[in-house]
C-alpha cells in the first residue's frame, strides 16, 4: 500500500460562528428528535467528512448566514426538522482560504442523517460558479489534516449522502425526512478522491 502523502498543514483562519446557550439547546433538541440520543453536550467524534458548496459567492454574507442561530422561516422543509440553523465546520473561499466556523468535535447541522458523526466543509460556489483549483487544494489539505486527527473512515459529497444511508453513521429516525442535493457534484469529488487515494477513504 502506498504511503500517505504529507502536505503542509493548511492555514486555517478561526472565524467562529455564534454558539451560545440558545444554539446549544437547539442542537441538543435536534439530537434528541432526530437521533434519539439524550446528549448533554454537542460533542461528536468525527468519522466522516461531507463536502458541500454554498450556492453563494459572498464570503461575509455566507458567514452571516451560518452565524444565525435559528432557521429562517422561508426554509420550510428544513424547519420541519427543527429550528436549529444550518452550519458547517469549515468554509473555503474561492482563493482557497479556510475559515473554521466551529470546532470539528462539535455538531453542526449540515447533512440529514449524518450530522452526529461528520465534519462539514462548505465551499463558496455553485452550479454557475464551479469550485476552483485553489479550493480543491484546500479541501485536500484539510481532509488530510482531519484524517490525521480523527478516526475518519468516509469522505462523501453532499449529493452522495445516500451512499451512507445503510451504514451505522446514518442516524435519522424519521423515514420521511430526506432531501436531494447536487453539491459539490461528481466532477469535484472525483478530482478530490484522486488526490486522496492513498488515504483509502470510503466510498472509493
């Protein structure tokens, strides 16, 4: 088996979103409602990484959106799953800068069924603005760092969540609470996996 590549640790800018008593309470309620776990804190052990795109381009506006604690009323499908706003652990700018929004050992709401065991990486971009080479390199470096620090076994794009539905990591109790996603798309994930092949993360 080839030895894992070593890269310089990615430069990470700490830009924490609000995680106060209100967000903690909503997080614990989400964990109870969706996973049946009577958790007393929001700590997780990351075993998977889910890669996303934001569908937006503005770094500050996107950060502000995640900083909001409660879900906007307009997001009717997601709000049926609880008032906790969506968030992620990392946000990668178009130029490859990496912002850490939350510690990777604290739960974020970013992927139905997988929040309790996964790290979410959001990338600024979308279908009309494909993710950049700088973002690809940043994602590679970040995944390598996370895999060296936590028992990461899986790497998926948000559009691939169904590939983990029959694994122990998928915890959603409500069989009707599902969605279809396109981000970040097969091309980006093929390119990312090609650079990370030596880590042997599932699914390959």
